[in-house]
């Protein structure tokens, strides 16, 4: 046997983590064996505490410590604008710019039948529900400009247009401060396609 | 124009540092000595693919941990590729790593003709689509983008079709994927049809010079679609579990005097048609770029009879600007090319001037 059984189990668990291959899993496992007991148990406790204490905000479906997340509870936030994102981490990115003052809605994925994900697997029902009791006037669809992101945006537009809400899609093209010379052709193509008059 | 090729552990070559002539280069030598590896390296750097659809790992010399290839172009630009066994290939432009392998495409405009290309005339519709898709992707980054988006949307709709066999599926979900397919599919067809129209005229001209008797080569884009939308064929597609219409089912008809070369052409006619077609792609590149692309001819001379061989050499010498040809005997190239070519002998992974 290559590894003692508990070690093999630890490696197998670590390997399930995204971005962790067999080599990294082994390295992490050996590292964990070397650290003092209190550090290892701090990690284990942190994992369990996060699992137990965190839930999804009943409104925007973001990860939250409370029934309603801090953004949704913030009265200074503009209730008439809703930004729809695929993952909670996208909110983190958008919040970093300190500019967007509306609320969010997290879909928890994008439509991808290949992976068995249709509209029913996304938090779309919850989104529709919110439109009944929130004064939303504009929905900004901020999914990634991939085929799955675009198709999910298209689906939302079809679904929500009849309700009479303004639907917008984030722009894509050249990154700010980027150099044309080094941009890949897909980026340049969309920069030309979505050019605007000045 | 490529001025220099450097290889490290690339196929037969442990190490190669070879200046390349501005005009014609003939690589002569016995089989399995490295002639094709030389062409393969140039092809890899221009398309990010190996010939004959081989896996990238086959670029690595037997027993080596990885390989690199670098071409220097006339303006001093370098295009390089590196592959380590078990890792992803990486390409570099002037030493800067490119985010995607596909970004290297078109940096060294190249047309390669080998016996493998006979599949364009003799093979399945998928062989002809592959030919078109590769040509157009290299010529137009916009085509590559539509093609990649179409392919992905097709996988997604097909997965949804299979899902719909067992349970009901939200029609809006279908519409989303279908809109993507129809949008990118229409663009693909527009590119393909325009390209084929141009190619047909160019190929007819080359073929007229090459053919042994007067005959007309033409190309026609062929689609089975009746004009129905994907929404209309949805129920049929659900029953079959796959998308039955669209550019992924289209074909190109290669016609000699109006009848399909695949069915009615002789071996000789088919071979000449393929060479005409490929040389026409070189002309199409030339029209678009203003300069002729690098022409690679892999072992195309040995199987031709002396008359056709002479005609091919005449056409190549009058139309190509830079070309690399492989053959067992340099004399096969004929005096048209031999008189102006740099002749290199390839033996056991080394190259020397003949």
C-alpha cells in the first residue's frame, strides 16, 4: 500500500476540491500532517462553521450569515435596479468597484444542458418571485460573455420582457487600459461589433 | 516569409538550426529520415495542429520530455511553440506567451498539400467541412469565433434534445440555444459560401493549367435544409436526439464538368482536382493578404506521372513565392523548380546542403 489508510482518505478528500490535482492533494495532506494539532483543528472547525452558519439570502440568493444578506438589508441600496450574476464571487468582483448601488440576484450557475443544468436548476423562480414585491425597474444581466452566459441572458430576456421590465446586458470588448496589439481576436471582434458612436 | 527554423526534440530532430531560402527549398532523402517532420514543424507553427489530425504529443521526439519549434520571419518576428509531455502546448509571438493556442493561427500563412488531402474529394462530407473550417478559421478570426460558438451551442441543444425525450423542457430554453445556432450558423454559411464562390473560380483556373484534357472544375456549396427553422424541426430532432439541420450537416460538391468527382472522377482526375483546390486556397490567401502564403508540398511529386508532375511544377513555380517540397529524389522536382531551388538532404534527423 502506497499510503496509510487515513492519509489516503485525506488525499482523496482534498483531490475532490476544484483546482487540486493528485500532486497538490498529496502536498497539502503532508503539510496538514506536519502542522500543530490546533491549526489542523482550526481548519476543520472553520470548514464546519462555514457550512453550518452560512446560508443563502432569501432575497438575492447570495451567501449570507443571516436570513437576509447585508446588501439586501442596506436601505441605501437602490431597490429599482437588480444585477443578475451567475456566482456569489461575481458580487464580490462588482462590489470592489464601489460604484454599483443597486441590488443583486445570484443564479448559482448558467444554463448548460450538457451538465444537466436547465432554467429549473437555476434560482430563476426566486428572481421572478422578487419582482412581485420589489419595485424593480431595470435588470442588468451580468453573466460572462460565453455561449452559456449569453444564452442564459437571452433566456432571461425572453422570460422578463413580457413583464415590462427594462433588461440590459453588460458590455463586452476591449479591457480598459488594454493594448489593441495584444488583445486576442475574439475580444477585438466584439470591440468592433459593439462599438458606439461618439 | 520564413527565414529560419529551429527545432529541439521535434519528431525526428534532436536539434536543428536551419536557414530557409526565400524561394524554393527541396528536402530530399529516403523515407522516415525527417523530411515530413521538417514540414510538420512549419505546419504546427502556422496552424497549432499537426498534419493528419495527429495528437500533439506525437510532435515530441521519442524518449524526450518535450519539444520546441521556432520560426523566424523576414521582419525578425519569431513564432514559437513548446510542448511538454502531459502538459498543454503553448505558443509564443516574439517571446510573449499567447493566451490560446488558436491565437497563433495565421501568423505564418501556410498552405500544405499532402496525400492526406485526397480525402477532400474522396472522403465523407465531414472531411470537406473540416477542410473549409480550417481554411476559414485561419483566414478569418471572426469565422473561428462563430464556428466555436456554433459547436458549443450545438452540443448544448443536442443535450437538451435528449433531455426532452424523457421529460418536458421549457420551450424558452430551446429558443435560447436555437437563436445562438441560427445566428452563428447563418454567419458560418455566409463565410463558407462567399469563400467557395471565390475558390471555385481560382480552382478552375489552376485546374485548366494542370488537367491533361480540357475539363472544368467547379465547387458548389450543398445544403439539405429546406428552409425550416430549428423551432419547426424541434419535435423531429427530439425523436432523433440530435440536430438534423444546419451548417454542421452541409457539404461541398467538387464537380468536374458538372458531375461529382467523388463518384465519377478517375484517380488521376481526383488527384489533380485536390491539388487545384489546394493551390486555389493559396491564391485566395494571396488575394486577401497581398502576398502568397508559404506552400508546403509533402511527397506529392513521386506518385504523379511525368506529364502531371511537370505541369504541377510549372504551376507551383509560377504561383508560389516561398515553397518547401519533399521528395525522395530531388530530380523529381523537375528543372522549373530545381534550377532555382535550395536542395537539402535529410538523413537520420540531420539536414545538410546537397
